[in-house]
């Protein structure tokens, strides 16, 4: 028997501090007009000193559990998607488990870069298929500002900090969104175009070494833009075709919130009008793995996902990784 997977609850957390484009004008050679025209971003949230990925992910998970009406002790699995964990070890997922006040669960950190939330939905589907009694938390969180070079005007304007989470079960619970399909892909030969290298085993530090630019996110923007549009469009088309759907069947398209121009280009190639595209990048910036969960939570709260509608997700991130998922509400 096939066991379907349903998103029972959603939640997100964004730090209190907001960094606006006007603030950035005082920090680096840039302008609100330059940032807005090229990215669509107006502001982003910044973690407080000492605020960690596990802090934010735990809060997003609490909100998702409350939304689902499920107690934390019912959770069986926690998958946390991040490129900026608190530490190498213990895993941030272990720390989230502790902060939720539970023990003995299956927990794991996973790095799928900006694709984390969609990769996590597919992981949850697999667990539910084997263990229909499971209650899975898919969390995605980043404190990217700790790996942002604030002297690099090309990248420092892009990123913010936030977390999102979904509770996935085999029981729709009355209003759960069914994960109908998901397709994932990657190409490691292109990984050099978007990197955070410093401190890893490929670029280790010795005691006393200074931190250089390699410690921070580095990106070939034009190349990433080109591949993001092409790969996201292709995999979204695959999901639509595999399920016998056309663009008219989609009530809302939620792409990775990296850059408004990328999002608009993908929507155009898919034949989707901009009024069917959910946009949160203007208020949060690129929060990597957590963007889809934030946008999905906000879309539902804003009444943009009517009962019975289909929502298409599309993501692209470092690695390179990319993917798409289809949800039925």
C-alpha cells in the first residue's frame, strides 16, 4: 500500500533586526536603486549576536507543530537543511531536538544549499512510505550573514537570516497539503561557481591562521543566474508533464527567493503570469534553504492558496542542486 505524505503544519521565524538597503548604503558602495533594480530586495533580517541556526530552526519547528496541532513528543524525525550549522558537531538537528525538549529521535543535518526545503519534503515522503506512523519535521535555517563578506558589494546585499519548518505525516489531518510529486537533481561539476570554502577539509585553517575571503560566500553571479533559470524551468516542466498538468492548472508558483529577476524569468518561461508568483524576497532577501517554507507559510496566511488548488515549487542552489515539487491543497 502506498502511503501519501501531507504537510500538516507550517511555520517560520525571522530575527527581529532588519537591515534595509538604506542601511547598506552606509556600509558599502551601493544604493537602494541599484539593489532593488537588480534583485528586488528592499530589506533582510539579521540574526542577533549569539543567535544560531538551531535557535531559529527550533522556533520555526515549534510554530509548525502548533499549526499542525501536534505535540513535540510525537515527532519521530528531524531533518535540518542548512549550510551554516551551529558547529561541525554536534549537529544542529541534535540541538533542535534538545531545544524542543525531546529525546531519542532520528535527527540529521543535510546540506542541499538553497534547495533544502524541497529536498526535505522528498526525504519526508520516503520516511512516510516506510514508516506511515512517523511524524517528520523538515526544517531549513540559515545564518548566512555570518558567512557574508560585507565588503563585497556584489553579494552582501543579497542574503538574510531566517528559518522555516514543515510537519509531515501520512494523515492529512483535515486540511493537510499532499506532496503529490517531487523531482531533484544536481551537477557537482558546476559547484565552483558558488562556494563557501574556508574552514572545510578542502581549505583547512591552522591555529593562528587569518580568515580570508574564502571563508565567505563567493559567487559568479551571471553564471549562477543563467543556470538557475534554465535548470529551474526544466525541472518544473518535468513535474508538470509527469502529472499531466499545464500552467493553467497551477494556482500559485513559489520559486526560490534569490533574485526577483530570476523568478520572473522562470515564470515567463513556464508561461505563468506574475500574479501567480509568490514573492517574499523583497522583505527577507535570499535566506537560502528556508525561502520556500517562508513563502509557503505566508502565501497560505494571505489566502493565496484556495482549498483544492495546486502549488508548484521550484528551487536552485549551490552544488549545484535544483528541484521542484507539486503540492495539492
